C-alpha cells in the first residue's frame, strides 16, 4: 500500500478519491463480510437443535373427572354433567357419568370411550361440526373395569379392559361398519401380578403381558385367533407397567426397580433389545409418540421424564404437580400435549420438543432399532422397515465421506507424487512446459462427467473385467521396474547403450501391451485364479459381498479428480526448490534419485503435506462423483467392494425434497456445516504449511 | 564384524539398483499413466460422443425361436457359464416391443445380414423405429414404395414431412406400421449410405443436437435449452462476480491495513476456494432462495402467495450462488495480478500527482487487467463444470421455456433453467433407459468437456503471457 504523497489541490479530484476509497472499503469489506455471513447462516439454521425440551402449563380448568374431551391440538372441550343432553357442537351426550375413559387425541379427530356400566364410544370431528357420532354401545353388565386402553388407526378402534376378577377383554370395532369382534382372555396371572393388554389396531391384534409372559391374539371379524406366546427375557423384578414404544415397533416394560426394558415388537418372538435403561424413578405410566422416537414416563408422585428410547438421551425431566392418578394422563399422538385430569381440575401441559431425535448422541452413537439384530448407525431420513420411523444418524454419512476421500487419495497420491517428481525434477525444462499443462488438463473434466463415466461406463466394465483391474497395479508398478532391470542389463552388455532412455515412450508401450494382454487373457486368468468369477470367489472364499457401485469405483474417479490439483501443488514446490541445492548434492556424488529424495523432497515437504491435505479436503467435499458412482447406500463398511453414501451426496440428493425448516432439512444443513468445518480445518493447516515453506526459501 | 562375501554381493546389488534408478522409472510410469488417462478419456468421450451422430448399421437377425429382428448392435459378450456369445440389440420402437433391448444368443442365430433397404426413422414422441418402407401417402392415395430403391424411398418419405400424409412401414417381424407424417422427424438408410452421405448425416445430426430441444423425457433430441441455460448462468454469474471480486481484491491488496487481520482474511479467502461446492448450494438454497426470495415474495408478490415467485429455485439465485462460489478464484487471481504490478509504476503515477483512485484506475488496474481476465476465465471454467450447487438452487430436469424470451421482461430471472452438467447427471442417474440414451449423454459430456477444456486453455495461455510480461513477484 502506498499513500499519496503529494497534496491534491483540486477539490473535485480529492472528493472523487475519497469516494473511491470509501466505496472500496465498504464494498471490499462487504464481500469479506458475506463470507462470514455464510458460516453464520449455516449455524443459524442448525442452532434450533441445541434447544432443550420445555414443558409449560397452559390451562387449568376446574372440572370433574367425567367432564373431559380433548382435541389433538390440546384445546379442551367440556362436557356437561347432565346425562341426557342433545348432541350438538359443544355438548355431547355422555351416557355415563363416571367410570374409566379412554381418550385418543388424533389431530382433529377425537375418540372417546367410556366404560361402565355400558361401553360407549364417541367419534367426533372437531371443531365446528356436529359430526359427533356414537359408534356403538355394548352392554357389559357386571363388569367393573380396572384398566382401559384404546388404540385406533384408520377406521379401526381396539379397546382392552380388565374386569374386577382380572379377566381381560378386548373389543375390535370397525368405525365404517358396525362390526365388532371381541375376545375374552380368561387366563389370569398369578396372585399379585397384573395383566396388561396392549391393543394394536394396525395389525388388529392384542398383546397381553402378565408377569414376564406374553401372548398375542389376532382379532378377526370371524373370531379371534391365539398366536404365539412366550417369555420376555431378562425380567427379574415384577412388572409395573407396559406400553407400546413409538410407532408400536417396540414394547416398553418398566419393572419395580425403575428399569426400562425394550423388546422388538416387529418380530413375533419379542426379542430383547439391549440392556435395561435406568429411569430416574419407578414409572407408573409410560407413553410414546406415534411418529418420533420419543417416550414419556411418569411416576405416581408426578415425576415426568421424556427420553429417546434406545439411546441414552434424556430430553426433559420435571414434574406434573397435582397428579393423582396416572390413569387420567393422556398424551396426544404428536407428543405436544399432555392432559391431566386431576380431582376437580383439568390441566393441560404443552411440551415444546421440536427436535428430539437430533441430540449429539443420537446423531453419532449406535442405536438399537426395531427389526435390527444389533445396535447400529442408521441414516434413513424417510424411515425403513416395518415401523418406518425416521432414523437420523450422521455417522454412516461421515464414514462414507472419509471412505470415499481415502480411497480417492490412495489412488491419487502415488500418481500425483510420481508425476510431480518426474515433471518437476527429471524432465528437461522444455518438455516440462509441455507435460505440465497436459497433466493439468485432467482437471478440466467436470466431476459430473467423471461420475457419469464411473457409474455408467466403468461400473459394468469393472463387473466384467475385475481380474484385470485387480492385476492392473501389478502391471503399473511391475512394468517400469522390469524396464529398469532390462535397461541395466543392456547397459552391462554395452555401457553406451541408451544413456538417456525414452522412458515415457517405453513405459507407454509396455503398459499398452500389458493392458492388451490382460484383457485378452483376462477370462482365462479369471478362470485360472478365481475359478470363473471374481465376485463369486470373493463371496465364497472370503465372504466379501460385491456391490456394483463400490468404493473402488469412487476411488478411481475421485483419484482422477483430485490428482491434478495435488500434482500442480507438489510440482510447483519441487520446481521452486533452488537448483543449487540439488546440484550441490549431485556434485558430491549422490545419484539423481538420492539428491531428490534427500535434498529436494525434504525442502519441499511442507508443500507435499499441504497438497495432501488440500487434495483430501477436495475429496471430502466432492459431490457429483460420489452421487453418481455409488449406490448411495449409507453403510458403515470399510470394504473396497461395498457401497457408501457421503455427506455431500446426501445433501445433493435429499435437500430438494426435504420440508423447509423440518428436522431433515436442518440435519442436511448440519451435514453441510460439518463439511464446511472439515474442509476449512484441512485447508487452514495446508495454508499454514505453505506459509512455512515460503519462509524456508527466504533463506536462499 | 567379519568380512564375508555377502555384503559384497549385496553391495554390488545395491549399486546396480542405484544405477538402474527404479524410482525414476516408476515416476515415469506415473506420468505415462496420467497422460494415457487424459488421452484415453478424451478418446472415449470423443468416440462415444461422435458415434451418437454417426449412422449405425442396422442388423437383421434371423432367430430360431422368434421372428426376424432388426436393430443396432450395442454389445457382444460371452454368455456366463456357456461356450457362447450373445448380442445386445437395440430394436427401437418401445411401442411395438416389450423391451427395446434384447439379448440374442449367437447359437440360436440362423442368419445375420445388413439389408440395404432397412430404414432408421426418428420420431417425435417415441423412440427410433427400424423398419422397411412399404408405402407413403401424401394426403391423397397410397403410393407403393416396396419396389423402389432405397435412396428414392428415403426421398419419398422425407417429402411427406410437414404434410397431412402418412407413411406405411413394415417391421422386421412383418408387422405393418402406419406412421402419421407429423410424427416423422428424420429418415435415413444407414446400411445403404455412402461415406459422404454418412458424414453429411452425422453433421446434420450434430446440428440438430445443438439446435433442438430435448424430447421424450430428455432421452432424445438436442440440448439447445441446456446450452442456453449454461451460457446464461455463466454470463450472469460473471456480471456479478467480476465487480465484487475485483473490489474485494483491490481492498485487500491496495486499501486494507496490513496486519494479522488482513492475513487472516486472505487465508480465509484462500480456504473458501476449497470449501465444497455443495456447501455453497446449501447456503444458496437456505439464504437466497428461501430467505431472500421468500422475503421478497412477501414484500412484492404477496398476491400470488403461497405460490412462490422468487422464493423458489431460479436463475437469479443460481447465478448468485455460483458468483459466491467463484468469488475466491477471482479474488486470488486479481490479487496476484495486483501484486505483480511493479511498485515503480504505482509510485511514478503518485509522484506525478495522481490521487490513489487515479493511480488505481489509470495505472494499476489496467496493468492487472489480464490477471482479472484470467481469474474470470478460471471462474467461468469452474462454474461451467459445476453441477452440485445447481441441483439445489435452480436447475431443472426439463424447463418448458427458455429463460430468455421476447416477452417482457425478456430475461426471466425467476425461472428454472436447464444445464448441460445437470442434463448428464439426470440422464445418467435417473433415466430408466440409459442404454438407449447413452450416446446422447456421451455427446453432451463431450460438449461440456470441450467447453471447459477450451476455457482452461485460454486461462493457461493468458496466464503465461502475463508471467512473461511482468515476471514473477511474490504476493506481499
């Protein structure tokens, strides 16, 4: 920067100079600020993940226990005490004045059932319509229900209840018809044990748990069938309460020590899922959401805990004051509202719990999901398997990102180093000026083209000529060594023979011949080495599966993409090492390779390191190649023949479809932020290395 | 240590190995491999790309099992676990066959020929059709063609294009097919063509590829809208990035106080060049499209909400995102150019009484103009080949209209557009019938590579001219 030294006399010129200075300072600073803005914006989008769950009391209404009807969004509807009111918008006829109720809060739809002395159901569209409709009234004389549970999905409602003698009853009701199928389960648990009946309307079945034994019933229109039963493993203490886990895919069982056990309800034999989780208290009530992996537990004293089953994540811990009977606790299906019917009053709680599944542990640690054999890192934003809950673990994506970059690096680094050494040190300056730009031209291939070639041209070829590709490294390394030996032998015979061998041309000829030979005898070689098919051999001999779009393919394309960048950086560094250094070492009797390896390369080492880091960072962020050349399977397998999905590919493939502001959307922003941070760290280290290099040369 | 024979032998061996210079040979191998890859890739793209335009011979296979089949030979490979080869034949005409691709085992073949009379017909709404001519109808009466020679058949069928007539054809299986003239785009007889006719046909196909819009879910036709979209995007991006990049570079190099902060900013800018392009896309989608576009919609286009006007991916946001992506390239290159401007030029102009602004605009920037240009060309080259951010911020699989039109406001910044790179991605990744569209993808890839290659070459040449003009000077 040079400051103006002369005094500028013309006012116009002075003003103009000041204006330009201002414009450049503001504009230039603005552009720099824009860059900071980018990071800030990504952080801003991701920041809601850090928010904790909160519970707030919304409403308290003095009421009797029989005056409750609630909507999915938590608005309360008060029912009059008078038993024979006409049905209209706000006042429904309730045929009972006391007894147990089951309420299911499903958005605009309310299902309410009341029991004793008669069973009656109400199906209401809220608000504003008079579509409330009595479903069916079933006389259940002489039964005094102790418990009542309900489950409804689509047009089916299943109710289970126990009478005073402990006999379990289940009713399956089709709302569209009046068909009712029922079941009476006469087996009673032993003295002191309670039996629990869990209805599942989606599969129209009932799961009965008493003690550590379970039994499944299927409720058909033409009678119910008894399905498999068995024992729940690992239950040492008496069972206190049981409930369906989120989306009915697991069974949650709490024992008297406050341990919560999980069983896989997708499978018929209810296998245990991992060790029990110690809750903060002995729960009397467990509930869970339908669409997210969030569970609730409440103790008799009103303690409330909200947690992610299957992970160590606890979302909320607090208490519900005034809770007398956990049977009067209702959870809305989306988990946003808890309604508590205490004596003489109704309480409605609102739970702010927007991103329960994106805690640090849920994102990076293993979790055991239903229908899986073991805890695993799963990225399935749209859900998979029977229950279809979203599974958001970023670990497989991060793993895939590094896997792709590492395989790319393994292939790119030797080639880039070899090229840089040869072009920068051994090649005559005249030839260097031609070969360097030629190799750099490889950078001109857009990655989408490389990805397309890898995924659609190379993948079928690789399937066919895998032997050739596996033998290719042997050829690529062996051929130059063979030529070196041959050259040496010929020089022994005639010392003046080929003092300067045309290395590139010779190697090219041998390479071409080798590739032609390999492809001609490829089939025979495959037959001889692997007995027909490499893929079959790998599967049978090593148990290695072969994905058609695999890491080898990505590595090849990625290697090609990052090789030119690394080549340029290393070559520049090698070329910049003062010639006097290596000349000195040559004069002292070192061979060319010795002076390169012991003098030039150490001097250029920081640049080599920085090139490696920059190349690696490029590999981490590469999108199109990974997107096109892999099957985008978020696996955690390090194998060279298995597929992968990277953070960048997930973002490119899934962000256009993700709902703006939703969990998936923000998670993909988090993925972008992780990529940003990773590459920024790598590039900064690389930059620091390069600056050190600059200081090194200042000595000369 | 006792002297033995072993060290001598190993010493001789070591000396021999040293003289043979195996590592030099190995590094020569790496260079050879890199060059072979470059040539191989170019050759692959060129041969596959051009063969898309080259008339492919039509092969008539007479099979033992089924009736005769006429088509283009795509592949020949050994049948797994059998001493036989099989042929992959592209039959065309998805509307007449269960699958346009069939495998035929050579052992089952009775006869194989390349009949002169076989015609390749390109249709508007369906895939190609390979058949024999039966007759033609110009709107009055059917004219029998079966006895004519092929050249006259082709000429007669070509004449029917644009009329209300129809063409009568016969498939290899003997099934008659009637084709309305409006469905007919081009007819040729690849087996009967002379060398010159083939070349002419290839060039006309190339011309249509560049001029025409895609048809049939992008698997047929040309890439004109994609070319227009790519060019327009790059032009807009350049218009945005050029002033911003130069401004930032001038600020950093000429105006900002030197110190640790400037150094940090410079490292930051250098690093941004290494931030993955998809991250820019994510930022563009969140900040530009939903943030900026969404707010602008609420301010100015609230009538049409909730349908977004600017709050949806479009050309403007794509250009802005790409400008942000290429900003570091332009800044770094311009800074390099500014640093190379000899100090005495600057000092001379200041000594003669110029203000800093005058010195900047009259002396320094003109001297650095080639560096700015190099930076811009490199930016354009990077942006042309970049697809990942575009997937998020504005590119479309198929855009019904071009983003430029004769209707006000002529340049439709809010519209989605087509792009060469995305076209490749879409066809390669999501097309159901990739085998039949492969030629088209290769041709598009070749076009894209050539454009980027030319831009890179231009940048390299400009840069070397620049170095010769001012010599090398380190960045301060």
